[in-house]
C-alpha cells in the first residue's frame, strides 16, 4: 500500500507549500529527555499525569476509608480529610485528565492523525512539558510545607481559602495557586501547538471534514482551554496578591474568631464567577477529547462509519461555544442575583440537545454495524452507559430549582464523578488498549483487559449510583463525618461502608491494569502495523511504533474521510484514508494479521 | 451475548434500585413541594431516555455482533431520523425546563408581608436575630463586631434596639406563615440548609442573601452548613423548631433584646462604633445587598 | 473556500473528485508562526479583558478611591509609542531587506521598551513613597496588578526581541530574521494597545 502512494506522481499535483524542516536530535539527551518529538513528549506527559493521578487515587481511598468507617481510622483528621479532597479533586481534573487528554493523547495523535511530521513549534512544545512537570512538582511540594497542602476544596473559594481555619492557608494555598499558574503557562504553550498544527499543518487532502473525530474533540477542547484557563489564571493571580500582599480583591470586611481582619471591600462572588468561567468549560475540556476518541473507538470496532459525522462535528463546536455561557449554573445558590437563574438554566438545558445527539449517534453507529467486542469496544460501551447516566443527572442540577435541594450534596459528587470522572476514564482506558499496539508494536493481554473492564465498570457504577440517593436524602458533600444527624438513617452508614469496599476492589483492579501494561510492553503479542484494521493515518505509518518524522520519505496524501468502513465496493471492510481511489479493489490489507488472527485478538 | 445481558442488567438494576432504595428525600416540611414535583417530572423524562438508550444498545450489541465477511451498512447520514431525534429531545428538555422556571419564579418572588428573620453564620456556629416588636431588622456592620456586640448591630439604629438575639441556640419558626430568611456571614462562606425545607442559600461575607419559605409541619429539624467553611465545617450544626404561632410567641417573649444585652454588659457601644468607623475609614456604609 | 463552506462539506461524497480536493491541508492562508502569534494574542487579550472586567465590577461600589496616577505615566506612554514606532521601522527595513536598518531600529525599539519598564518602576516607587501600598485600597491593588502584568508581558517580548537581536548580530540574512521582526512588531503594537486601554481605564475613573 505504501507503494501505491508513491506511484502516484502523475496523479497528485505538486504540493503548494514546502515541507517544514524537521528538528533532528543530536544526542541521547535531546532524543529521550529534552526531546522535541511530539511522540516522546506525549509519553512524558502521560507518565507524569498517570503518576500524579495515582497519588489522587490513593487520596480517594483515604477519603473513602474515612467515610465508610468514620471511627476506625484515627490517623485521618478533619484537616487531612479536607486536604485530601482538595488535592484529589484538583489533581484528577487538571493534572491528570486535562494533561493526559491534551498533553498525552493530543501530542501523540495530532501529528499522526492529521499527517504531519511533528507539531509546528516543537521547541515550545518541549517547554510545555517541562513547565507542566514543574507545576506538578510545586503541587507535590505543598504536601511538605508547614500546614500542608490547601484544604479549601478544589474550588478554592475565598475568603476561607486564604484565612486561618482552613488547612494549608499558611503556604499550601500559595503553592497551589503558583502551580496552577505554571500549569496554565505550560498548557498555553502546548495549546498553541495543537491548534496551529490542526489548522495549518494537515497533509494534502486532509480537509477539515476528513479529520477523525478524535482530532476534532482534542482541537475544540484546546480552544476552550486557551480561552478558559485565563479566567483561572486571573483568579489565581488576584488571590495570590490577596494572600501575600494583603490586597482585597476577593476579601470583604471580615471579623474572624473575634478579631477584625485588615481586609475590606472585595467580592468573594467575583472569584466564583472567574472560577466557573473557567470551571465549566473545564468539564468540556475533559469531555470533548473523550467524545472524540470514543467516536473513533466505536467506529473502528463496530466496523462502521460514525453515524452523522457532520452533526458530530457541529455538535462538538456548538457544545464548545455554549459552554462559555452556562458557568453560573454552579452558582445558583451562591447568593448571586437570583434572576440569573432563568438565563443559565435555559442555556444549560439547551446544551443537553447537542450532547444527546452525540449519544444517539454513537448508538446509531452500533446499529447495523458489525460489532467486535474488543476491549476498547467494551470500554466504549462502558463510557456510553456512564455518560448517559451522568448526563441525565446533569439535567437535574442544571434545572435551577431542582438544583436548590441537591446542590452541595452527595448527588453532586455522584453526578460529576459519573460524567467527568468515570466516563472519561473509561475512554482513557479504551484509548490505551486501542493505541497501545501503535505505541509499542504489541497487543495488550485480552483476558486481563476484559477482567479490568468488568471490575472497573461494574464497580464504578456500584460506587456512584447509590451516592445519588444519599444526596436526595440530604447528605452533604465535603463532610468529614456525619456525627448525629436526625434525618440520616443507620443504613446510610452501611451503604457508605459497602461503597468503600467496592472502591478498594476497583482500586486493586487498576494495579492489574498497570501490570498488564508493563508485561505487554515486553512480552505482548506482536501486533503488526494495523491490528484493528483501521483507516486513519496513524495506522498507515511505515514503521510501528512510528519513527522520527512519523511517515516515510513522502507524507501520505488523503483521499477520503476516516470512516470508510463497510464500503460495498472495496476488497476489505475498511479503506485507509490514503489509499488511492484506483486501488480500492487491490489487495491493500496492511493489518499484518490474517483475518482469523484479528478474530482471535478480539 | 453476556455484554448485552450486562447492559440490560444495568438498565433494569438502576430502575429497580431507584424504586427500592431506602434512601430517599426526607418528608417535606415547607411549601417547596413544587420542587419535589419538578424532580419527579425530571425523573420520568430522563429515566425513559436512559432505559431506551441502554436497551437499544443491548439490542445492537446482540443483533449486530461481528460476523466474518459481513459488511456494516453504509449510510453516513439520515437527516430525517436526526431531525426527529432532535425535536423529541427538545420537547423533553422543554418539559423539564418550563415547570422548573415557573417554580423558580416563585422561589425568587418573596410574598409581601413575609416575616423577616436573620441568620448569621460564623466559624462554626449559627446565630439568629428576630426583628422585635417593630418588625424591622436593624442595620449592622462587620466593623462594629466586638465581644459586646457579636452581631455587629448598629447601636444608633433605633430599629435594632428591640431586635431579639439568639446566639448559639436554636432557631424557632412559626408554623404556616411565609418567612424571608436573611443570611449574613461575618467571616467566610457558609450555607444555611435544612433538608426538610428543600431550600438553601449561601451566606457571603459583605452581602446579605436571602430565600423564603413557609413552614408547613411542626417538628425539630437539623440545620447544616452546606458550604465548605474550614476545618469545623461538618460540626456547624443547630436545630430549627417549627411550632404553633402561640408557642412561638411565648418563646420569643423570653429572649433578650439587643438593648437588654447592652445594658447588661454595661457598655456604650455607640461611642465605640464611631471610633471603629473613624479608624478604618473606608467601611462601606452598609453591607451590600444581594443585587 | 471559507471556513463555513469547509465545515459544510460532506466528506463521504468526495470519493470521486479527489483530485480537486488535494489542496494543502491549511485552513487559513497564513504562515504558522503568524497564526500561532494571533492565537496567543487572543489568549492574552482574554486575560486582560477579564482583569478589566473585574476592575469595572469593583469600581461601581461607592467606597472606591481612585489612585492619583503619577504624571510619569504620560511620559511612559509616549516612550512606549516610540518603542512601537521603532519596531515598526525595523519591520519596514526588514521588508526592504536592509539589514542595517533592522539592526538600528531593533536596538531603538528594545531600548525604549526598557526605558518604559524602568519608568513604570519609578511610577510604582513614587506611589509607594506616598503611601499608596497595594494593600491599602482595592484601587491601588488593581493599579499594581495591571501594570505588573503588562510589564511581565513586555519582558516576555524582550526575550523574543533578544533572540531576534542575537540572530541579527550573528549575521543571519534579512530573509531569516524577517518573520521574527514581524512577530515582535505585532506583539509590540498589541502591548501598546493593551497599555492604552489600561491607562484609559484607570484615567477615566
Ligand atoms: C474510583 C475513583 C474515585 C473515587 C473513589 C473518588 C472519591 C471521591 C470522594 C470520596 C470525594 C469527596 C466527596 C466529599 O466528601 O465531598 C471526591 C471528590 C472529588 N472527586 Fe473523586 N473519586 C474518584 C475519581 C475521581 C475522578 C476520576 C475525578 C475526575 C474528574 C474526580 C474528581 C473529584 C472532584 C472534582 C472532587 C471534589 C473535590 C472537592 O469537593 O473539592 N474523582 N472523590
Ligand atoms: Cu458546569
Ligand atoms: Cu460550612
């Protein structure tokens, strides 16, 4: 098939734009450590994100131990608990999911899938990773300063975030703000790359509408992040001033513990607006890459084109745009002007429509497909189930008046874990099983993968579904202990204990996943270049794993969209994007597997 | 096969769990039954969608399982189907939103003549203030807070002199009349929540926030803080006692007014007030009202 | 094809007319560097707009006391305009392939930018000397924060300027530095506009 591309000189007009010069590493250090190759940067990002994510996972076990068995673990004090939830939440959302989806998957997949040799600004891309690493280290350092990390909740609301009475108000909060600012600077550097690469560095024939949805998701998420992170940045800078210089951006006149503080005249609500102007798009920064990737997983493994591709793209764009005018649905009971509620409830529920269309189209892709229940496919199904569940509870919380009894209860915790915790993590897992063969040339162990899926999916569902009902009951979130509360029956405690046990089991299953990665990297079955018989460009590279520069001497030329599955008049049930039209009936299979081997891999 | 079965089990299991769950909202004690009704509407609409999507997916997984040599159907778009799905979704969304907005309109419209009661949040304790005989709550300012004047009432404001102060005790509410609950915090964010009332609102230092309700059932209920306010957040509790009007009046009559407290403390907060105000200079005349 | 048309394409139909579709995969007729800079300027603009929005939100309350702006700021503004003009001349020289002009005007632009920064520091010093600390009043806090943030961005620009300068002194041809000079110039003009907006905002309170 590679020959097929090279034979077309008479067929393909010469390129209008000369190829960029590629940076070539000169030493071991610039090849593996200070590398400018997006694939290496991607792996650096991914390992760092997963490592810090494991810290957040362990923190969640601590929190669950406290909630499940409140009297048992005397080493978890209230201060610790609040520090744990804060660090857990912030790490999971920003330092794990955002970094992994954009820095990890974005760096690996964008150049490969759009048919570029690398990102457009490789040096800036490299800086992006190192600044991210610095942000992670500053965050970790806050565990070791006097007073420990901040316990202000991941929302970091002032005034309490910087006042005594909240753990970590001595140094932890400042380190957190500095770390966030660093993260944003680093992200902006990476983000410029992702955006410009997708817009300007696609290979010939790769029109916007021929891009795989993975790229659309990551692209739009990056645009959102570039526009939303500044709000967090501004909030962080202003709060750092308040904390260190004693300014009063967010600090009104306060009398605390019988003492008059020097602050006066600031507005705590202003911070909330800034935070959520970032915070809501952040939800989509995590969700849109997941939307994109899962679309590709479903399409490849159901052997069918994605249903309603154009609508899928438009929905991503519309959701992205709308996500900037819904932020105050997190503030219905914050004390802001209650009349805002009408506007924000309406915009929020309108977002549900494009989102629902995406769900329908995923399911309609399965419909009349030819579904291979591979491990990535299992995770994709797991994503749909948990995402629909979490999306539905979002309609409760978005409908302003329904939010009133539910806000700040366990219902909220259950909702956002389903929709932006479990669902995207399902996609992360599915994506790793899916692209692992391209990154290493080996397949991951399937029985272990299936076991991992079932424990994770059923477990996560069993953890978070019942929590919604504790929320209805009125159990608040961010409570170290429920003490004696009249309306909470004994059975709620039993439920909490059950949930904690499931959390530990699910946690153990993740260790199996890491083991699977480690073993498969060395001993996994050889995958060949295209084990899933997929159409997009990353599977058509001459080398697996792809070498420096991704493609051979000439860049691929794209003739069709990424979803040519089940074309009636082609030899195989998939047609690679770069297969010349006159080759459709030739023997172009590059999977490196016989059909029965592909079956066995399932 | 087993994948389809599991999807069905998740759908059915969720519905069964929903109806069997022993954890459900507390019996309501206010007029906000409309909120519960909206939740029920939302449950029905979204529940149908949830089950439908899952069952359809199970069907697809079963029916379109991989077969060697078969090709999936090639039909990139189906405009008609997509239009129908969009319209139906839109109707479903409107079905939830419209009743929701009607109820919200009630929620933000305080009925004229509602009694005013102030709740003050501090780390980590609740206090309450009643308007006294004149029915008007006196003005206050954080800068006036001191050991003798923990609420920061303005001693020069005659409306405040007869205000009844309850520090660290329980909140009492009369049954059946609308109450506008004014919320004030003097240090950090808090949130006044009684699960049986369904309503809640944050308390923000520098602002006076509010919501209203009509207690509809006598009894004693827990007041909890629902906005993280520091290490003691989970300990910030009090009780609210909803009682008949005469019992309430009797209780209110036993409480001390601001003037009495001051007299007992033997201090003249008035002089002090002007001192404090001169010192800090830039105190806003009045805490900002929620706009 | 404009963006909207590109987004309306039905990708599954282009199977037959592939040759027509084989244009380069670029969305805009713009070099990568220029697009990169524009995206970055949008991000910076969002940062400053949010800060200005916060400033306006805060200013409407009655207890707002404006900072007496030091007269030095006027002088600084003029210097920043000079800096921008010099950069612009450098760009013009670069387009005319006059490497000497590039060198001279780049020096001038960088020099004026540095003088501007020093001037800003003096303005701060003047305020602090007369007791307008950041903590004393929200208006002071905003003044220090906005000027500091603007200054930091200018320092970032000077780093880019320095790298361009290095290229010029190393004797790279005009063609090679042309794009760097252009990007610096655009950034300089942008920061000038931001400064004018900030200054106007603080002036008219
Ligand atoms: C099995 C994995 C997980 C478990 C067991 C878990 C458990 C918890 C628990 C117990 C809390 C505190 C609830 C409270 O007291 O308010 C919490 C908070 C939170 N979690 Fe997770 N979590 C998990 C995964 C995730 C993931 C993947 C995300 C990513 C989105 C996430 C995001 C958050 C956030 C944002 C908070 C709120 C923190 C706050 O209240 O400030 N969690 N989680
Ligand atoms: Cu949101
Ligand atoms: Cu609290």
